[in-house]
C-alpha cells in the first residue's frame, strides 16, 4: 500500500504520531502498511517499558494512515481499538507494526495489527475499526 501522500500530510503538522516518534512506510502489498517506533522517553512507562497505550496509539495511527491512503479526499477516525500485550519491550528497542486490512467497506475499515520487537517477537496484537467519512462542506 502506498502511504507516501499521507506521510507528507503528517509531516506538515504536529500530532500524536510525531510526538511519539512514529515512522510510516509503504509496502508492496495493497492491503498492508507498516510503521516503526523507537521506545524512548516519549512513549515508555516510568519503569522503562513501552507503554501499552503507546502501542495502541501506534496501531490506531497506522491504520488511520492506511485508511486515508485507501480513501483519498475522505476522513478516517478510529471508533474501536482493542489489543492484547503479550511481551514487554525495553527502552532502546524499536517496535515494528504491520497492519493488514481485513475488511474495506464504504464507511468501515477493519484492521488487524501485529506489533513486534526488533527480534521479531510478537509484543501486541491489536484490532482497529475505522469510520471513513466525507468531510463536511463549509
């Protein structure tokens, strides 16, 4: 999936993805997109582990990028995010999120996201539903 247009849009503004240090990537698969995030002081717990909330934010932001790439001229908002965290990640490591589109409806996109550490081990499994709408005319 080509997300370059969405990446350019995100780079021109402040937001959670920039605050937490997310980097988004296109893939050759038309139903898949990816992101990376270094675990650091911006997204870790006080104990030095990646925050579960930051993992969920990574998944939701990544699928938002994917839904925007699939629906030019429309708006995508997450309406349901649910995840399980199965392994801790220490500060200094980098996580990679891979989002796969499970359903592309006219107004709903359902995604499954796997987040892995730098060793390729699963750390979180996340389901995201996005609501895709047309912007209101001023």
